[in-house]
C-alpha cells in the first residue's frame, strides 16, 4: 500500500491542483489514463481550434470578391495540417510528462483508476490511499445505439484526428458543438458534409434569432438535415450508408466516412464507484454540491466528470475552487451565473448569462439588438450576418445576458462577461469610450437602443 496526502484522477484540468499541492509540500499521486493531458489537449479545444484557424482564413478569402479582391484558387493541404496537429499533440504530451518529472513530490501513474474502497485506489495492480481525492477524469464520446454502427469504422472527435487523407464526403450524426465545428473545418477544406440532427432546430438553447441565423449560414456549406433520425449504418461498396428517417419517411445517404458527434458520456463508470459512497446522477455524472464536494467526505469532482459545463475554462475555475475548499474552513461556492462559451463554427457564436426566455421568469426586461453592419466597421467588412442581443433588467439596468453571432464573437463577448460576472449595470459599458471604427462598438450599440 502506498500512502499519499493527495490523489488526483485525471490530468486534464487538474494541473492547478497538482502544482499547488506540490508547492505546499504534500505527497501527490497523479493517475491519468494515457494519453496524458486530458481531452482539451489531445482531442478537444487545442487540436480542433488549430484546424479551425485555417478554415476561417479560407472562408475569409472566399468572401473577398465583395470588397473588390478577386480570389485566386485556394489550394489546401489536408494531410499536412492533420500531421501538424499530431506533431503538436506529441510535443504537448512530452512537455506534460517532463513537467511532472520535475516535481519531486508527485508520483505519476499512467493507467486507469478503480476504487477498491472509499480511500483506496487501484491502478496497474498497485494500491494507494490518499487523505484527499480529486476526480477530474472527464468524459468521452457517446456512441448511440444505432443498428450496424458497431460494424462500421466510424469516426469520433478522437479518431478523426488520425486521418491522413481527406475524405471526399462525410456524414456527421449529431448537430451540436463538435459537429458544427468539424463541419466548418471539413467543408472549408473541400469535403462534402451532411449533418443529421434529431431536433428541428440547431442548438435550441441559443437565442432563437441566433439559432436561426446560424442554421441559415450552416446550410450554405453543408447538407443540413433537421428533424432526422439515423436508423441504421452499414458498409456498402467501400462507402458507408446511413439509413435515416425524415418526417416518417426513410431515405438512404452515402458517404466515404461517418462521424459520430452525438454528445458526451461520463467517465465515472470506469471508476468502480460502487465501492464508495460517491453518487452519480441519472446521466452518469458525479454529483457535487456548490463547493464541488461529492457525497463522500474529502472527495471533490471537477471538470466534465460532474456534468455541469463542459468547457476547459470552467473546469480550470472549478479546480481552483475545489483546491481552496479542500484547505479552508470558510468555503467558496462555484458560481455558474456568468459562464461564457464560444462556438467556433462559421459564423462564430458566443454567449454569457441568461437568455431572454430565462430572464423573463424573474425580471422585467429591456432588450437591445443590433446588426454588425449598424456600426461602421461592420459595414467596412461588408458583414451582413452578424448580430448582437443584450438582455437588461429594466429596474436596475443590470446586464443579465449577452449573445453574439458573427466574426470575432469569441473575443467581443469578453467585455460583457466582465459586467455580468460582477453583477454590474450597463453603465460600465455605455460610460466607456469605444474605439472608432472598431467592432467593439457592436457591444455598445444594443445598450443605447434598449426597448
């Protein structure tokens, strides 16, 4: 039996916990199923956004004819960029291991953790115990029970990064974040993309105006099939056939590859939690309270494993809160009221705070809206699709929510994040001078035209 002060299961968003524990002299066990580094570095944020950057450049070049530039033929290097992704990821893994090796009081166990009892964890036939345990081992692709899928060499957000050659066509099952971001990248590189989405809307949790605009734009570069169910998948003459049901009518689709992007599944089922008092919810994610504590004393769960928000920036914040609470009697609660998110498809979408529907439950509202081309910079860019919506409390004039679709949405949202997170009024924006001409004015515009 090996004894530790702190055991960490999962390396993705637990770097802060590991480093702080080591700095304070604790003996730390880090358990991480290879490849080291978690979802963000290996399969999520970093590789996907590396792919999306050139896709954005391609879209920009394709739209230059409207501003007097004749675009030349665009030649893309699919194999080269995929190889670059893998090389960058390899360097990241080496750096992660080197960093751990340089911390004398951290022992790294490359394997899958299983609880034997409340305080004992088994990994690679080694048993270890810890006074404090942090579970940060994330989630994996959810594979829906579609007939024949197990007999097809389907892709996920993990395996698609291993592609060496560009397929001519691909069918994506699912219409969420992962689907839309990869559809943007693949179609920009000349792949014929079909998206199968069960719902009759894209990302129905978005503001309706933004969901509708996104749907309209996605249809310009993909074959978007809404209200469509994938019924069966099979191999056919070197291709993949997908039998779908659209409005109770069946249709057969064919492509070189099929990509499953139907959501995420908690990794909690790999931990043998039945040997503990740690509880999971109906979706299989570990239950935590506002202090990120599980039902078992001295065990915390942060990041995707608790199913709150599957964003790296949220996981990082949760890890800081959990470490603080593990070492202080005066605990801090995790505040999710101002969680920003960005969708890096085409066009970009970003949001923070309440939607109009959510806000109307408890507030009288003022609503501000503006098109990008209502400001000079938007007209210079010939931007006809961008849109901003602000949700404001009528009495206090506090900014409750901000929602953007259009170029640089992921950057523009930050000004409103700061206001929502600090529970401030719109005066913090309207009293500030915004650079002219710049897109930053598009954040100001809706707030001076509230209705």
